C-alpha cells in the first residue's frame, strides 16, 4: 500500500477513479516512430518523400511507415490539441499516453495538453522495444531498471516532476531479447512495490503474449493489473484467444481505424478490419470476458489525425461504440469496456 492506493495518477496529479469517464487505454499524443521506418515499395520513393497532399493520403494509409515525415507525430501538438478538444466534446474523458523511453516521451507537452483541453492524460513509465534501448539501458541490471521505473511514478520522469501513472507500453520483440526480459522483470518488481497498472506491447507472434505473461508472473507481476496490447494483430484464432484470456490479463483491441492490405512488420498477418475487431469483441463478451476488455486506436503517426484525413481519437466513441450495439454487445457492456474496465485497471492497489 502506498499514498497512491485507490487513486489514478495523471500528469496533473492524483485523481479519483470515478472522474476518468470514457477512456482510450492506448494512444500517443506526441512521439517519434523513426525506429520502425520501412523503405517504400519499389518505385515509390518520390511519393514517400513528397509533402503531405490529399492525392497521397491513400498511399500513406497503406504505407504509413515508409514516410519519414509521417513518423514524427511530435510535430503535431496543435493538431493533437484540437483533436483532444473534439474527443472531449464527443464524450471522452481520459487518454492513456503510452509513449515511453526510446520514442521521445514529452511530459511537459502532455501536461500542457491536459491543462488546455480538460482531458485526463496518464503518462507511461519504462522502456520500449530493444531497438530503442540505449547502450546504457542494455547494461543496466534489473534492480537499476526497477529503480528508474519506480522513480518515474513516485517522483517524475525525464528530469521533470511530472509523474507517470502506468508502466508501459513496455515493448517486446519476437523473440524477446535479453534486454527486454530484464525490463519485463523490472516492470514486475516495480508493479509489486507500487500496485500499479502495466501495459505491454507484445512481439508479432501468436505465442508472444503468453511468453510475456510467463516472464512477468515468474518475476512477481500482477497479471490482473496488466493489459496485453495489440491482440488484433497478434492472436487470430478464437481458440488460441480463449486460451490466452484464461491467463487473466486485460485484453486490448487497440488498432481501431487501422485497415491496410499489407502489414509491413509481418507480411503473414492480414490486418483485420474494424468490423472484424467488433466481431472479436462480441465473441469475447459472449464467452464471459466483458470485464477484461479495453479498446483504443494506438494513434502514432500523423496520417491518422483528422487534420490529414484520418479517424482521430474520437473514432471509437463516434463510430465503433454504436456499431458494437448492433452486434450483440449491450450498452452496459460497452460502458464496461470504455469506462469501468479502464477505471479498475488504472486504479493503484
């Protein structure tokens, strides 16, 4: 038990969980994603380097990681501010901002956005995938990594007094690297000390979420306070999904609005449509997991902002929630997914 017990920690301070409202559990408001640049398809160099124009937007939706400019969400603070105001008007209350060390976390900007818009913003502590780990990070012991994560929550991160309210998104590759395993163990140790929420970015393999849970459990982590992200691009077989669900983590479908023919990080994956995501949610609800589902968009590139013809942070509230009601999910269950489940997850023990 700590002074945080029973509270949620936002970039503006502690909050009563009842004040969160509708919550997107996995978004980015300012970050860089240059670590995941993908060279454009043959013959597309010119369009990949061209300024943003309407005639290029379809290409960008299909090749979002092949434009260097598109990977710099950090340049769009004004557009994000406008988006958050619209999100607030659409009934949104809170956003969990999953940017961690390695992808240019900017806590002062998050604090200012929260002040300007009235949206509760919860910042993420910890480290992203191995490719973003510094040499210094790779040399750190589990104890040192634990101390850093705990300090980012109790005292502030990146030289500020702005405190994180969740650990993550903690990034893992596939196979999970040794540096990532140390970060996972540190995450579990910090969580056991603080009773805090954790959110994981699993590697792109069907067994990756289960392996992460195993490592966290062996290190003393609390799986009931842990969100497994990106299940919509990771586990496709419903039987395998149910087997994973039995492990007890929150099940996050967080790529709403992303529909592309080829997923460049794994061409074997057929990225589902939003309708297929809703079908998966309906299946999980019918199987009794309505208390373990959370959803989001994971906006992390410019083209997904409404400024550039994208869906923005309000897509779920405006479009997906009404669709859920037509596919066997009740209003009470929608409210669990958008309000109650995030509230329970984000509240410190």
